C-alpha cells in the first residue's frame, strides 16, 4: 500500500509495526511536502501510531524553516522537490538546501527524504547534505513507519536504488580507488553490505542468523576500523574507500 492508499483505509486496517511499544515517548514529526494530499496521508498514517505524532506541516521552504523553529521536531520528513520558481532543477536545489539548513539549525534532528525524484546528481547532493534516510514515495506505508522508527533509533535508511546510485557515483569520484585502511573480516564485510542497503541491526541479525548484540559488536568494529564516530558514516566512508 502506498502513501496515497492510506487515505482509504480505516483506523483498524492501517499498517502497524511491532516496534510500536518500544518507544519511551511520542516522537515529534514535521512533514514538508508541496502536495496537500501527501501531507494528509502521512498525518493519517501516523495518527494510528501511539509513539509517533505529526506536530507540524509545511508546503514551502520558508514555512518549513519557520515551523521547525516553532514545533522543534525530532524528525523531519521532506520531499526535496519543493516548488521554487527557479526553473529546471530549482525545486530540488531548494529542497536539498532546506534539508541541509534544518540539520544545521536543529541539533539532533533526523531527516528522512520521501520523494519521487530520480535524478542521480540530486540524490548524491541530498545524501551528502547529511540526511539520514532516502525513500521513494511508492514504498509501502508500513515501510515508512519502520523507517521512521529506525531513524529515531539512530540508524540510517536508504532504499536500494539510492544506495546503488551513490555507490556508483562515489566510485567514479575516486577513480575506482581500491580499499584502504584495516582489512575487514568476512563477517564485517557481510554486515557492511547489509548496512549499505539500509538494513537495521534487527534485519541484519535475521539475515545472518546471529544475535542483534553480535551485529552491534560488528558495527562498532566497523566504526573503529573506518575511523568514524557515527553509524551513519560507515557506508559513506566505506564507499569512498571502495569497500562496497
């Protein structure tokens, strides 16, 4: 079921996520999208989730920044294709800049891009701006809820198409550079590849038939070997070094 499809679902029929009971408090979400129907659909979607609440909506770049200052969200869902009147490509440039500004202004805020944009250069600029997730609007609503919760846990979420584009472009940037730094173990390489397609610790544990604690151990080793502080930097740094 897509974002729009949620409009026709009843409260009892909406998708839920088994992690709903794990949250300690209600997370505050700001939705930034030029289409009113999408904002309404997301508001209805999260209304069924007791640990998630839409506390603000914006249709323009200016409103997004003003409302973010007022409602102080924990997470922002933004479509980077915002109207700008700037000509071809202008809407995306404005959307990427809004995402970048939100990250700079609001310490600790998580940003999830939910868009139909398919431009490779825009995808790369968006990821480089520091966003924590990038999904297409055609994904299931249950996947949006899972992704939001993953981001709030400090994880990153990128769909396979976005990950593939970013990996290809970064390899081109480095001229096909080969791996540098400390050698990874076979298991660390497996975990790295699954991180690169946006899997959570729980999903990696299920895929590799290991415990979630073991996954966390390997992620910590990856951070140390790649000399990064945050989980979200692992895939970017590994890609720059030609490891994925």
